C-alpha cells in the first residue's frame, strides 16, 4: 500500500511505533519542528488552492504531516477549516485513485469487500451486432450503500447500478468514485478515534490553525476589534498618526488577515497614500509574514494605548467567542 498517496490508511500511533521501535513514538514525532511545519504548510496549501501531489519526498513525513494537520484542527475545534482541509485531502487522493493500478487493495484497506465476480449483458446493437457490457468488480450491497448512500452522485445511486445476487457490479470508473466517497468518510471516522499528541510544538500548531480559522472564516469584524485598535483608527480621523501608531495598526490588520480592500480604504482614508498607492501597499502587506504589533508593555510605555493581552490573541478570542454563541 502506497501510504505516500493515501496517508489516511494508517494509524499514526501504530505507524510511528513501527518506525521508531517503541510505544508513544508519535509524541516524539509531534515534537519535531520540521514535521509540524510541514503540517502547517499542508493546511496553508489546501486553503490557498489545493494540495500538490507531493508535500514531502519522505513517506513518513507525508503520513505524519497529514495526521498532525488534521489533529490540530480537531483539537482547535475548527470545524470550518477541518471540512475544507478534508475536502482538499480527498481531492488529492482522488487524483491518485484515478491512475491507481491496485484499486482492490485500496478498497479493502478502506473496509470495502471487493470480489472479482464478472457479469455481462447486452448493451447496444449496431447494424444487427450485439455489443455486451462487462462489469468485473463486485461489491456487496451493504458495503456499497455504506458509502454511496450519502453521495450526491447519480452514478452512485443504487437504482442506477446493476445489482444481482447481493452484489453491486461496477466498472472501474464507478469504483473510483465509490472509493473517493469512502475515503472522505474513512478520514472523518478515523479522526474521531485517533488520539492527539501533547507536546509544546503541537500546541503551537493548534494555536496557529485557530488564527487561520479566524482569518479564513471571518475576514474582519470591526465590532470585535480590540479597544486599542479602535482608538488608533478613531485618532486617525482627527490627526495624523505617529509612525509607531501606523505600524501597530497595519501590522495588526496584516496579522489577522484583514481584507485588502478594507486595508487600502483605511490607508487612503488616513491620508497615508492616495487610492492607487493604497491598493499597492495593501497587496504588499498581505504577502508579509511575521510582523506583529508591539506587546502590551511597549504599547503602554509608548503611550499608544492600554491593553491587557496580545492584540492579535485578544481579537481571535473575541471572534471565537462570537462564533461559539452563533453556533449555540
């Protein structure tokens, strides 16, 4: 089984123990900065437009980055992001399944019993000659319905398939579609029972995906902005901001993933640049990573504003509380 293509087919704890030779080895893997960075990279790539066929040249890193990315989203309770990342992982697997030489082994790894039974029946008549259609993949009806019943694909409706003797007979193309549906369910069911590791490095990954959730799902909620940021914006309407105030404001907006249109409009409104240049500045800020507002102690010392905690964390906490109340 090619786990590099289908990393979800193995339990990360068992796999880590088999590779390192001792129990709880996955905890060691979850403390590896390089592997955890690959997990975050996996999430970002999925959000930016889809996963490539290869995340790492190493099968082990493919498996562990896959599981750490999903487990971090599980621990963060990021349902919105989790669904998006699972969709991206399933799309990646689908590309491999379309060219897979051993679909039977993949099916069995997913818990689908597949037998080599064959059936043929008249299909079309051309100039008096009957052409027969041959279906040589047989799946028990129960196994088929377990994954196909929730699918919206017409091709996977039982009524649109050939059923005989308790089996659904399929061609290769439909088996691939069934395995894609099965992969999604298999990932989600496995994720429910796989234990998340507990290491400081993994916990940092959880915090980072929580920040991503806020950026991706919420854009910018002005009513939830920290008071410090609201004060700076309010000041900008009455006077020219100091360089340090501008830095705090723009670095904050960049850190929380504020929409470029909002940032460019604010820059122009504050008189920092005309509308054309403001758009360019906003686009540049969106590409910059690692710039963060001053810490609270520095903000107080510089007389910019009073605050009790990191501005970005405060905003993320407010958004998550707001989302929690909406779900409730």
